[in-house]
C-alpha cells in the first residue's frame, strides 16, 4: 500500500479534525503545544500521526485499522530526521507502558516510569546514567549522610531565593542546588546560572548542578513553561518527581526544600504532587515560608516587572547586589529591553 507523509498545519481545518479524531480513538489528548505535526495518509484517510515540541516526541498514534503494519516507525523516523535538520539529536518521549517494546526497538531507553501507566524514555543509551555520574563528580567527597536538595528556575535570582538556600543549607551537611537548564524563561539560562552562582557565594555546603533535560524541562514538565490543564500538570509533575527520586537515590538526598507558593498555580500543584509522591520514598519535603518585603512575599515575577519598569530603587530591596549589578550593566540592559517587549511575564 502506498502511504504518503504530509505535514499537518494548525490552520488546516479538515486535517486538524482528522488528527483530533484519530488521537481520540486512541485515548490521546491533543497536546496544545506542538511545533510540528505530520500525518501518514492512506489516500484521504489519516492512518498515523506524530508530533514534536522541543526535543520531545508527542501525540503518536496509529488508526485502529492500521495497527501492526509498522506505520509508526515511518512517522517516528520522519520526526527524528526533521529534528536532526534543526540540530536536535537528544530526544525524549513519554508513552503508555504497553508501547515500551516498540520504542525500545526504535532505539529509545527507559529512564523511569509511573507505575505501569507512563514510561519516560530517551534515545541515548546510558544518557541518564552519564548525567547521574556527572552529578556525583560535581559533589565533593566525602558523601554526606545529611543531604538536601533545592531545584530553582531563578528567573532571576532574588533575595527570596537566597533566603531559601540559606535556610536549607543550615539544615544539611550538603545542599544540592539544581538550576533549571531549560532556556524557555524570560532570562537566558547562562545568565540565570551565573546569578545563582554569584548569589549563593558565601553560603557553605552548597553544590551547584544543571538540570539538563532531566528535571523541570520541556521533556519532563512542559506545563511549567506553558499553560495546560490541571490533569496534565499533575501527570507531568509526577513524572518529574519520579526522575528526581532516581537522582536523590544516587546522591543520597533525604530532604527536598521548597518555598511556599502563593502566586504560581502550576508550582502550587507541583508542590502538592511532590508531597504525595515523596512521602513513601523516605524523602522528607520541607516547605519554607517565603521571605517578605513589607507585607508582600518576594517573587521573581515582581522583580521582572520592576526590571521592565527600570525601578532600581525598588529592586534594591528585592535582589542581592550581584543581581542588581548585572541588570545595571550593558548586558543586563539588553535583557531588560526584551522583558519590556514581552509584556506580562507572570509565571501562571
């Protein structure tokens, strides 16, 4: 049979209707965040489909009448080729447990799973193991029996972030501080990482790490960066926490510290899911009260608004000297201009 591959564009109403119907047939929700979608057609009928966003494959499905014909191989091969043209080679997919053998045959390797409902995979053999080994190398000996962890986006690093790190570090012999590597925030990752590095200077026992694509990324937790349903947020948060548990086991982390979340809906859900899923693992979750300025908790969203307004007197009360100095520099001025153009940068 002669099947034809065609890209499905957002404005193609009939093709989008076929796409939604095929996904619905396979009990898959159409992901609202897709960069590229392709369909494999049998004449006018959509036989199979697949999409990607960033470095993750999504919405992969084969019609009921076309099962067992190897059509998804064609779709996935096309997506991998398209991503290679964009210089994206390290790929991820999460799929139902029953599909695991298929993706293993395509060269994907399991990272972790949520019971039997969802499996998270990558296309690099030993990729996650190499990441864990790197974290171990970054941790100075001897391995401490009292290890904690903080994961932060720090967009940008504020006095509130420093307070969280200070409080957590005072309760641990080693504090692993993971900075979100995903470059989808208003402030680029190299800048965020540098400001965290400078901002925690002088706090003892802190070991800095990058999350790469394994924690709070478009692969594990796209809803952190893009609006989504609460159901999707909870599922992705559970997957992200599962990855964290594997990291924690390797680094002997027994506590995770987070700040109270009065502003961000998605982070509030994440903290709730984390509390439920960490409890059975023996990892304690400590929620620390937010540092306040006056009667208002300090937030990165408020800092971004003040940056866009170039209100440096107000910023002096909310950020460390290193963060303030950066945004007063020519490099910082360029980012301020970008923030002004973005408009509302509140993390929902």
